[in-house]
C-alpha cells in the first residue's frame, strides 16, 4: 500500500504514456521529498557518498525514533537508473516523503511499503574536505551536482531587505550548517582567489564536471541597477576562467535581469557561455505579487527584455529563463484552475521560444522559511501535462536545453524529456 | 540476470574481439554499433562507454531504458560468435565506474579523450551463434533440411 492517495507516477504514466516513468518519479520525488531509513543514513556516511557537512541531518522528525542524536552528513543528489538526477535534499521531509533504504549494499526506493526501484546517490567529489591557500574549506565555496560545479559568489539577497523577497523563496534563510562548514566565517562575498583554487582542484578529478554554474542573491545596488552584482559575477567568472586555456568554458550564470551594457560586459570580459534571468511567474499581476523584489527592480518587462537582449549577445538557445511551476496557483491571488496555470506557462514558453530563449519549469516546493509555506502543491499530473507541453513548443522552435539538460542541471522535467530528440 | 559461460566472459574481455550492439529507435528502425570498450564487470554485468549523448546509439539506449526494451550484444572472434540479449540497467554519468572507463579511454587515445556515459546491461539470455554450432543444432532438429546435396560431406566423388 502506498502512503499517497493522489495519482502517483504509475497512474500518471498510464494517463500520459509518452512521459517515461523515471521522469514522473523524479518530479514526484521533488514534490514530496525523501527520507532515509537509519540503514540508508548510515550507508551514506561512507566516503564515497558522504557528501558534505554543508547539509547535515540532525536527530529531528523521524530520526528521533532511530536514536540518531548526533548530526549525520547527508548524501548528494539522488540518481535514478536512467541517469536522471533528482535534486532533493534527503532528510528534508516535507510532503508525504518517499523513503530510501539500504539493503545488501544497494539503495532501494520505496513509496510507503511499495518497492519502486534501485537508486544511487551522486558521489562525493574529490575537492570536498580540501582547503584553499587561505584556509577556506573548498566545500564552502562550491558544491557539486552529478556533472556540475555550483558557486554562489555572493551569499545574500538584498530583496529580503524590506520583505521584498520572492514569496516561494527560502534561500539563505538557514545558513547554520553552511556557516559551520566555513569554520564559522561566512562572508557575504566569496574571495575570487578561493573560487579560482576550488575550481582548479575540482578539475583534477577525471570526468567529474562538465559545467560551472554561478548564482547569487540579488543585489540591485550600483550606479545602474545591478552594477555591483555584475561586477562581482565578472570577477568570479574571470577567476574561474584562469583555469582554462581557451576563451570560453561551459558555464551558466543565473542572475538578475541586466541591461545591454552589463550583458555585453559579461560576454566580452569573461568566458561565460549561457545566461539565465529567471522570470519565475509569467502572468503580470502574479509576477508583481509573487516577486515584489523583481517588480521593484525594474519590473516584469525589464526582466523579459533582458532575456531577449541576451539572445543578441549569447546567441539563440544560450539564454534560459526558469519558471517556478505551481506558484502561480498559490492563493489567495493565484489561478483557480490547473488549466489556467498551464495556459499561462505555454503562452510564456511560446513567447520566449519565438525570441530564441529557452523557458524551463521547476517543481515548486513550499519550503519552510518561505511565505508560501503550507500552501498546497499542484498534483503530479499537472507537471506531466506541463513538461510535455513545454517540450513540444520548444521542439517546434528547434530549441534544446544544452546548458540545462539532464546531465548539467537535472532540475527540469521538460529538459529531461529532450534526451530523445 | 543470466550468468554468462566462461568462454563468453573471455571473449568479452579480449580486446581482439569485435563487440556489437543492436538497438532500435523509437520508430522501430534497427541500428548497429561497434563498441570496443564493451566488457564484463566483476559482478557479471556488461558495460561500455559512450562518447556522445547525441549519438544514434545513445538515443536508442535512452529509449530502451525508458521503455524497458531489450538490446542485443554480439561478440565475435574468428569463427566464434555469441549473442546476448540484455536489458539496460543503468546509465552512469558520474562516479567510480565512469572514471574507470574514462581513464581507460585516455590511456588508449590520449589525455584529450572523453566519454559521456557508461551504460550497464544485464544479460537475459545468451546463445552461441557460431555458424558451426548453429549448423549442428539445425542438423539435429531438422535433418536433411535446407543443405545443398553437392556438399563435400554428402556427395561420393569419383576417384
Ligand atoms: S531573487 Fe528571489 S528567488 Fe532569488 S534569492 Fe532573491 S528572493 Fe530568493
């Protein structure tokens, strides 16, 4: 018997046979979260899996009953057998979670009592546990996805000042573990030399990484809006670039909406290959309600213009924008029906695709720490219809998510579907 | 998972063997690929390295693992041919197995060699497809069927 009473991956797969069960399972894992049994929690302390002290599991929730009172290190992203990665923080249970157990040397995924499949976790990268020449733990500078290095050059979002943060966001709300990881030092701005050395070390591991992603909290300060943020990104990208012989390296910057001059600087002064200003919510009224910081600096049209301008600079297919799919259904102001929400996504995708921008969906999680905590998520079938519709639109325009595919990002069901052309 | 005879294990580990993969694409069109890196792992699973996600073979393999379809592996040396029907078990994009195949590729082809994926397969069944073996089997099942009467082993030649 499963613990879930709403249609799960198998039922949705029967309704939408063109969507592989693996991708439905991934999206449902993102929706519902993942807990580890005591055996699995013990198994991920193995040096192969022991991902980082940056995500620790304390003796909370279900673990109270298991006798784990000391913090345990969490594993990295979950990997399904088809190579699909699931960026779910094991142990951060939030919605009728799936369970991973460890038996006979294998990780096994369950929904309640029902066995689903054998799974694995992304291995710990070799640079974890090492320090830069300034003594900074490298795992406090960069984190690892299965094939991607993630770096936050600036660990604060100024939209939170005055309560202008995006309503679904819980970024930087709990940095206790991150601070502990950085030996108590957690400056907002990361030293570019630490970034250079961390990337240099990470590249020593054969075949571990094929892309570098930068993102930071928003910083609208500067002579022109976001100038400070752009200066910082350029500094970080230049530091990373010193590790490569060629001019460009596979990279993505998830940043704020920049003006043409800022975009040109990013292109000309660094080795950046792709840019992603996130629109988050397409509907104009909902954008203003859900993303007040973005509305204030400098509004929805500015953020859209920025993506479109970037295509002239980085080229069609090298500019992305993410939607946090599901937040447009948040109440009291959100859409009242799934069909309205889907129509809004498809309109956005079509608009961006026409201009060479790849529109991608993310599964919304109403995180603790966000203003939307406690709001109900849309059902899995909503995400199934969404990713199929988005894939079809982008395919019609000849767009693929090379920089944001299953291998590099792993956060988007719609780009997972693109694995078969 | 079917266990493989020692002769097949040896053939799979022999660099001189020809190793083939037969797949079909989502439209049912068959596709054949030679993959010299195909070998057998310590636990009996088959594995090989794939260089590009965009290759026809990669696309077919994604289709096969998503739809739980089988693929066929052929391994041959001289007159010996074995055929293994297998299921895609895992698409490995990170971790020790990927590293192992990548280092092998770089040892063979130089430090710029690259692979994207190691595909792992589990054998469902295996059969000796060598012509001599097939002929013997056919002769025992269908004696006198289909062979030409002028074969040296049948015809009495004048001295
Ligand atoms: S821009 Fe919005 S989503 Fe990004 S960190 Fe700031 S508040 Fe969060």
